[in-house]
C-alpha cells in the first residue's frame, strides 16, 4: 500500500457514505425551511481522490460553479468545499430572495449571503452528525466565499500538507417537483491524522449493533 494513499474497503466506504447521508438528511430538513418545500439531499457516489488529481477537478468544477469553503476544527482537521451551479443559484434566488434571475454564477451580495447561509446549514448539520456518530469534538468554522482561483489556496494546502486526502462526494439536491434534480458537488478534505482517526473509529465500532466490537 502506498504510504501517501489511504484505502477504504467497500464496506468502510458504505459506512462513511451512510454517515454522510444521515448528516445530510438533517441538513435537508433545515434547508427545506429556507427553500419552502421538500428537499432531498443524498450522496450517490463517494470517491477518494489522490491530492495531485484534486486541483484539476476543482478547477474544472470552478469554471461553472460558485465555491463556498468552510473549515472543520477541533479533534478533526479539515475543510469542506461546496459548489453551487447557476441552476442552484437561480432556483434559490427565486425561492428565497424572490429574485427572477437567469441561471448564472455572477452573483450579487444578497445571493452570496444566501449561499453562505445554506452552506453553513449543510456543513453545520454534517459536522454535528459526524461529531455524534464518531464521538468527536468538532465544529464548523463560518463559511467564506473564496475570491480568485480557489485551486491556488488548495494548492498551498496540498503542498504544505501533502498528506491531505480529499474525500470527494457529490450531493444530489432534489426539490419537491422531481424535475429539479441538481448536482451539488461537495468535497471534504481531511488531513492524514484525521482520516486515520475516522477509519480507526469505523474499524473498531460495530455499526450494526451500535456497540464497540
């Protein structure tokens, strides 16, 4: 096994995905209050991506999405990146701000505040669930909308800490009228010690019976 890369078994991947889904179910309920209709957030796919490949992926997504970043602090050290597409922004602007705008990633201050608030809710719910399930003291820092090329700041993070292992998952957001499924890419970056801690917790815990194995 390459020292740089941590590998998960299929089962461990499923457990992590389930933990994320539980966190997102909580987030979806809070999000639904803002969107004023039923919202479903689910994780259909989960990838572990080596640090080197991640910058290309981020730059690619960044071209047609607005990124929002929130750091995870406490016993875990990490960052979440959420990417909102023009369609998300159009939909949320209409429902939450009563603004009729074309699908665009050119946003004003009100729209940016809205995306920060939504990111805060989703990341917050996810972090709370991770803390509960993994019995860890962690919290999410207030989100920011990075200016300029986000891959540049990530580049520094990945180079300064080459042991960062990004966990990539894409969240499908589905509003109540089934025609509006929009993908909301969400990336979780944990440093190596955090990732090892999480895998260790999963491996020493019997999730089926909720008992230490």
